[in-house]
């Protein structure tokens, strides 16, 4: 019997494939992106991956935006973030599709 993969498993596989491709084009791309993601999480209590991408000016133009899914999953596995639900994407080209909203567990920002 052929094993049936869940939607999450397929998404995870796709994110890993996109990250591997990005790393072939730009060496250490996913490692550098994870560092940017974690730095963002240190200063923002709640955010989306889209917010991180927009702020990632120190990285070369993304080879494949789907590679950021792998980066977010790595941050989650490291215990830096947790999902708190979904919100609408902000970028016009995303057509307000639902995106994961993250809560940082490493945020060091002081509440005003």
C-alpha cells in the first residue's frame, strides 16, 4: 500500500525542497534567513512570516519565497515561536490569503 501524506507533510516537504534549492543558488541562504527570522522574533511579539520577509533587507533577493516556510518551521522547532492562528496577508499580490500569525517566545521588546 502506498502511504498517503497529509497536507502538512506535503507542505513541509515542499518547504524543505524550496530551502534546498535556495541553498544551492545562494550558499547558506536558509541559515542566514533563520538568523534574520530569529532576530526579528527577538524584537516583535507577534508577526507573520510576511513581516519578516519584508524586513529582510540584509539578505539577497529571495530565490524562492516558499523557502521561508522551512525557515519558519525551523524557528518553531527551536522553540522560538508558536502559531497563534491566522490573519490576512498584507501584500497586494497575496490577495488577502490566510497566513500564519506567530507569537515570539524570545521577544525582548519592552511593552510601552
